[in-house]
C-alpha cells in the first residue's frame, strides 16, 4: 500500500471515530409532578448535560430553565429528574443536550439540538414510558395515555358544554367497531363552503372497518349507477336518510343542462351528535388518500354558525394534502377564516416532504389553545397561528372579510371565530373549492365557473386513471385531551 493510501486510510478511520452520535433522548412527564430526561449509558460517556424550557423557545444554546450536569449513570441510564414542574398533555419541551464522550482519542463534547418535544401522556413515577424524541410508532394496542390524578385542575377546555379536568383524555376512538352512537355518517349532496363534487353516502363500499382501522373510499358515480347517470334528468332523492335539509339541494338534485349530479360518491362521518369541545389537543394517526383531485377531510367543524355561515364561523384543519402525485409533497394544517383565497390560506401552515405525505401513516396533532393554534406531524412542530392583539377581526382587510363578519368576531374573544365548541369530522372529498386556480395545477375546472363540476366530469378519463387501491383514507385512531 502506498504512503498516500496509508495516510488517507488513517484519516478516514480518525474521521469515522469522530462521528459519534448522541444517543436517543427519552423525555417523560411524571404524574402528578415531575420531569425525567435520560439517555442510555454507553462506554466512553463521562457526562450528560440537559438544558431546557417548558412552552418557551430556547434562545440558541442558552442555559434554560433547567440546566444540569449528570456526572454518573444509574441503572444503565444517565438520568435527570426534577420533581417540581407540573406538566400537562400538550406542553412543549424545548431543549438541547451535551454529552462528553471519549472515543479513544481524548474527551470531546457532543451537542444535540433537538426538535421541540410535545407531552402526549403523563406516567406514574417508577414506570417507563415509550415516549422519546423519535417519531411515534407505538402500536394502538398499547395502554392509552392517561393522567394518574386524584384531583381535578381547572382547564379552559369544555366538552359538550361542560367543564372538564386539566390533561384529561376526553375522547378516544380505536375503531374496534363503528359506533353509530358516536359517529354519524353523512348522507347528503355536498354544499358550501367547499362545494366538493361529491355525494356522501352511508355505504359499505365507501365506509367500512378492517383490522381495527376506519376506511373511507371514494368511487365514481358511474361505477355505482352506470355510465352517464350524472345526466339523469329524473335526479336523485336521498329521502328520509338524508342528513341535510329535506327538500333542498342537499337532499334532492336533478340534472338539467350543464348542472349534472356529482361524479364522485364518497363518505364522511362526524361526532356532531355525540362529542364537541373547545380548546384541547387532538391527535389522529392516518394514511392519506392518493389520486388526482381527492383530499382528506380531517377537520374540526363549529357546532353552530354564530359568527356567520360557512368559514365565517371558522374551521380547523388537522391534515390536508392533495392526492395528486406532484402536489402531495406538502402537508397543510391550521384554520380557515373565510371563503376568499386570503381567508382560506391566512391560517394554514405547511411542511415539505420529498417522500409524499400520502405514502405512509403519520401522526397528526393539533394544539388548540386560548391564544393560538400549533400544528405538528410525527411529533415535529411545523406551524403556529396566533391572532393579532385585537383578534382576527382586526385583520379584516387582509382576510378580505366584510365589516359585518369582522364586527361579529370582535364580540368574541381574540380567538373568535375559533372560540366555540367544534366536532370532529372525517371524510374524503374530491374537486370543489379546495384547489386554487394556479397555472401549474392544470386543473380541468375553474373555481368561479358554474360549469366546474361538468368540466371535472368530462375530464374523468384522465384523472380517474390515477385512482387505485390507495385512493382511500385509513384512520388508525382519534384521541383528544383537555389542555
């Protein structure tokens, strides 16, 4: 071996040795009080330092509220325990750690700047949580997050109009069965504010359970009723099963001229009759649908239109991405505050992924607080929405809302219209007003064209070719905690 090769080899070996990675950090919130942070013991570690703050971002590598050096391991872990903080589900730990490690060439300090960690459960001291800084892949068969408390601390969260306790798990659905007392299937033609090109039905073809998961699968209207049914002049009356207003277009439609029946049949379920809440933490594990112009409808919807119809009373989106292959790189979540483009996008945050958000299951979580909303995916925070000091109504011009709507919002709290109880709504939509009229979208319809649904249908041979067995929403579980 040449001298040059020997030198390069030695440099390579030395470089590899220097690539030490700080072990996975485990963060645990203890009940009724306490914070425990630890890493596994490894040969060569001589010190573990933790620096952190609760619900407040770190200013670079500042010392933080918690700043401590652990000088020796115990029971196979380097562990820091502080019995003082009283944490709750939804709290966020901002932190960084340092590990002094000797790789055989001398002691060096290794720093790990971590993403904010969100508390999703409180555990009894002495037990070990599966919680860590990595993406949650905990199977749904594990014990559900609970709060081990013998007292009730007040919280701004309300459930079905009643007060509840801080950190309490107020709703849980693991889909062992489709409980119709809890989930109400919609049977209706779609309406505003999105005007999706869909007929929602309670059919086992579109709505079913399998392996303890909820499946919602859209199909072409032609598949069920035959080619050209959308032009049927005798129309379709959903009868007494309709969940819309009887004898209105939400229950009865007739095709005439360019006004055709919806070209897609899908499903949607909600807790409108069983569960609603204001302020809290909602978490949903799901796999989003693929296919051109389909999208997940995973939202919190107001129980009443006290601030006005449609998005004037707001809506909170937990997860949204187009099923189109070239658009599903971005996941979106947040809130809608009006039907204009500005109102639809003002409170929406997004995060990029080259792997497409429709490829796998993900854990979507939304923190709805009295002063703002925070959205996360797989335990990664990707956006926060805060109202102006005088409330969202103060941004009337930016949101392009009328003065009457702004005046109604100003009568509520600074979070108005997002300060009222909402229910959980889960479904799959197609077309409609959820896609902007952008040149690179190559949409077969325009949002302001009354013939949009007809143009969408005439392009069916193109977009339906992208629909397959992955054109379905699969929901693993839904959980909601009080703040």
